C-alpha cells in the first residue's frame, strides 16, 4: 500500500476504482482497519466431483476490463503483467481461494504455468468457441466451461437460445462440466423450464446491458451514455432466480463492477446481502485488484464471516429437471 494514498487521488488519476475494488476501500486506507487478513481454508461447495471455495477469483481485472472507464482499463493492464497475475493467484490460494474463473487464450496459458508451479487451483472458463477452443481449454486443465453471458443474453433476446444448448453439448462431449453465464433472471427461468443438461449457472446480480428503450421504459428516460447502468432493483430479481434452482449458481458483479467499493460499509453490505440471498450450494466470483490492498485476504474474510447466512433451498421449490 502506498503511504498517504487516498482513493480520491486514484479517482483523479484513473477515473475509477477498478472492476472489483472490494474491501480495499477508502475508509480502510484512511485509517480504519480492513477485515483481518486470515489465511487457510474457506467454505466450499460441490461442483460436479470438485470442491470449490465459495469465493472464486474473477478475471476482468486481470484482463483490463473494469466496466468503469477506459482509463481504469489502462491502469489494470499496466499493473497486471503475467507475473503479477500469477503472484495474485498464489496469494488467493494462501487465503483459501481454490478456483479461478477466466476467459481467453492468455488466461488459459497462465493457468498452465500456474499448475506447473505446483498450484492446485481449479480453472473455470467462459467461452463460445469451437471444438478446438474447447479442446484447448480441456488440455490446459480447465474443469468447466460456461457459455459466455453476453452472447447468452443476445441469443435469448433474439429467440435463439437453442444455439446455447448446442454449444453446451459440445462441452459435455469433451468431458467438462457445463454451465451458462447470464445477466438476466429470465434466462435462468427459461433454461430451468426446458430441463437442459446443465451443471451450474453463472449469474450476474445486475442486468447491466439494457437497451436505451428498456431503460426509458423503466426510468422514464435513458441516462447519459457515460457507462453501464446498475440498478438497485436488480439483485433481488436475480436472487429469486438463484433460489428457484437446485443447481449451483456462481453470483458475480456483487459489487456492481466496483461501484460499491468506495466505502468499506458498502463492500461489507454487498457480501452480507449476497450470502443471505444465495443457497449454501452457491458461490461468488469477485475480481481482485490488489495494487493498493490485499483484496484476496479481505474478501476471503468477508466470505468466512457471512457464508453461514445462506439459506437452504425452499422446500416449496421444485427440483431442477435433468
């Protein structure tokens, strides 16, 4: 941590705080102590035959995709060299995070290196590639592939969700766990109604890609197009969809892509609210930007503190169709 550094200084330089500035908040850097940087194990869930920590490291920060601004993207790309990514992942392992959700050839290649260094971390991918891409991910050691959420939602809106199922069959044929990523509760509901062969969902708690027309219908007018729109009404909608399926869900963007990172109390509340509203069989994916604080340890401590709040699936919910 840089001596005397304050979040507002970084905001002036980078116009934002990074895609998941989680527990490295202004208050902790201004003198308040962050959660204890405990090490060791974390609560885990079952994903197929694997045991996965309830906190999974995301990859947007590694890839320079802040969902905030081009300036933050530049800062993240400059910081996250290959060596720094590997260092951050080893720090994740030290605090009990045993899974990394990544995308793209670079992440897969780095995962190969990570395994060669003796790491036992699991790798979950998002992808929409062909059989060659799937095979390359499997050969790199990937255990699961989820259909990319942006593409999932585009196909759903176009009435072509069957194309997602066709891709998932290729993943299954390759011997990998099968998932679907989405930002829309309606996608989860539709797939559940169809009874697809599926192991898990990746569920964004914010529907961040609404069209101008959709936003005008909801808000009466569309905001100035300076970035993505994150609405407080969204997490409860996705939490209901998560609770309605017996399949594991990996909730992501719980910090609204860094927008809830400005204050320690906001970060804490986001973790608490999420674990209160997901099932004990679910986990969260959070990006880590550890340039200014030990976010891996901070986030792990929130998971230890709030994991027990998750409620079992309601007995009124019907079983998922398999």
